[in-house]
């Protein structure tokens, strides 16, 4: 069966934390073409949208859930909201948990709204990332 | 905090704009850095199968590059407290040496205490590619501005 409205509430989480490194932060900043010195050196902060990289750990689990029958190449990001309680930093060990908030079925596509909670050690809340994805049900003719 | 950030800040104050060139090389780099390997961002075949006009930039690349308008201005990216945007139009990136330019600009949308909300525009080929893009920064000091003066 494919994704339905009834999949709202389903959760995805990786068992192992994501360890943020200074090298990965610098690589990500370079990909954005951003030379801000706060992203380099010994103890950098991450670009705020690095939260999407952590979120993707949970999103990818959702996209790969066989019960939802989603195809990555037919998924387009519709919107994104981040709320930051503090910046992500090198040395953080982060757990991302995604929850499907809502599924809307449209002619030929599904809209999937999901919230990722990014937490640090002792469940410290660090960032909330809310997204909507469009999934085209069939490949275009 | 740069003193120049707070001085004379009003609703409507424009931030320094920024133009970023998106090429296939940048998409490859972003795919690796972000671990977003959706093939619509590197394969013409999968992009057109998905009904897109061609290979498109990652929405998060556009959103991430757009935020540079705010973080360049404020200096410390750790001051960003929220950021949201809609991906209204795909940025199609040609397979050539030129790529495509995206122009980013920002202006102060709201001021409340130490919190400043910036509205960001992202334009490519005359079209808006982000909708309702807003970033909130906490400047750490109350921002004096005309709306609060008697």
C-alpha cells in the first residue's frame, strides 16, 4: 500500500547520534560559497541550514519506509521552517526524530508535512525543522 | 555584534545584496556536503522523469545561500533564531560553464526588542524562487527605532 492520511503520527529516528565535525561544517559552508570565519577554525558553529543535513538523517528513513512507497527522485521540497534554540556546533552529538504531521492526497501527488526535532545530549532541544514535501505518484509520461 | 548593525536600523532598512552563481559544480558540491543525493539535482534523465524542465538546484542550497544576506550583515550566524521559506519555483541549472545567477536581497521586516526579522528575496532570471523567506535574528540588545519613540 502507498502513503495515506493514516500515516500521520508515524515517527522515524536513528539510533546513533550524528557527530558534527569542524571539517563537515567547513565543507558545508564552502558548498554555500560562504567564507564567514565563524564556520572555520577550532570550534566553529554550523551554518543555520546545516540543520537540514541532520534532518535528512530522519527524512531519509521516512523516504525509504517501504510501506509509504515513495521514490526519492519524485520528491520535491515545498517549504521549510527552522526554529533554533541554539546554534549547531562542532562536537555536538545530535539525534533527529521525524514525525509525519499530515498527509494530503492530491490528484497525482501527495503532500507530506513532517517535523524533525533535533536534540543534543540529555535531550537538549536544539532545533525544530518543519518541512513539506511533494511526492509525484507516477513518473511523468 | 557589529555596532553598525543596530545603528539607524528601521523597518525597511535594506541589507547589502548578494549574487551567487549556481553551476553544476556547485550542485555536486552541495549534494556531497549536504548528503542530499536526490538525482533530480544531477541527472537530466531523472529530472525530466520527475516532470522538471531540467536539473534543478537543491531548495536548501538556495535557502542556505539566501541566508548569507543576513549572516554577512549580522556577522555571527549563531544569532539566527528562526528561518523559513517556500520553494516557489525551481532554479534550473544548465550543464555549461556559465550556470545561472541568483540575486539575493534583504530588508528589515519587523523589529521587536532585540529581535529583528528580515524579509529575503531570491530572484533568478527575473523570477522569485523563494516565497515568504524570513529570518529572525536576536541582536542581543534592544534595537532603538522610530516606531518605539514618542
